[in-house]
């Protein structure tokens, strides 16, 4: 489970976070991942429960697969096609 301001992350559609708070959640997720503080159970909880930051977790899973940290999607929520779509020129 992941907390923001001492409460579990809210659903990605039904939340009252400001844009700055949403950005802070995404930045915190990436910083924790890069520092080795974000575990697979937390990522799985965010993705399965569709919490704020779930798209960033998808990108983190892609990065983990690319770096060889995990063999595949451990959440069961994304197909291999979802994770390995080639990016188009207008995608970030």
C-alpha cells in the first residue's frame, strides 16, 4: 500500500489531488524506484487498484523489464503487447 499525506493513494479518477500533488506522487514514485525503495508489492497494489500513479508504475515495470530486473509483468494487468508497443514520434 502506498500513502500520500498519511492516507492511501486515491483512485486515479475519483480523487481530489491538485496538479502539483499528482506531480509530486509521480516524482516520488520515480525517486523511490531509482533509489531502490519501491517494491513490487507496492507497484502491484497501485496498478491493481487503479490508484493515482498507475501509469507511472506501468512505465516503471517497462523499465524493470528492459533492465532485466524482472522477466515480465508481475501484476498480470498488462499484456506483453501493452508493455512493448513501439513508441511513435509524438509519444514521450
